[in-house]
């Protein structure tokens, strides 16, 4: 018998699991840059595909008292910008995408 399960990764916000003084606030700015080749299965007409993706993330953190227990709220606002390039059916193609 073989069982399979899927899992998802999670980025932790700073101070996510630390007891902090009430009304502590923090603003963080994270940045990610990814570049590389895109590999499609053999049935796709796209070859030599590459991507460059920039993703800045602004996060706001606030700690509070929730029924006498330490709690926190974190809100994040990511914005991705990507440039994609490849050859589709022998013709060079470019795509620019940005947004949340």
C-alpha cells in the first residue's frame, strides 16, 4: 500500500511565534528575485523558455491582547513583476506580467 500526501510551504513573518509586548508594531520589506529556464512537457510547442521574476513584499505586524493572551496580526502585500521569453512554433515571443 502506498499513500501520497501533498504539502504547502509557508513563509514565516518576523515575530510570528514570539510573545511580544502589546501594541508592538513592525513594518518589513522582503524581496525575492528568481531567474531560470522554464521546462514544459514534450507536447507543448514552447521551447527555450526563460523567466525573470521580481517580487517585493510589504508586511505590517501588530501585537495585541486577545482574551488575556498574546496575539498578533500580520498583513502582507506582494507585488510580482515577471518577464518571460521563449520560442513558440519557431517564432520568438515575449511576455511581461505584473500584479498582486
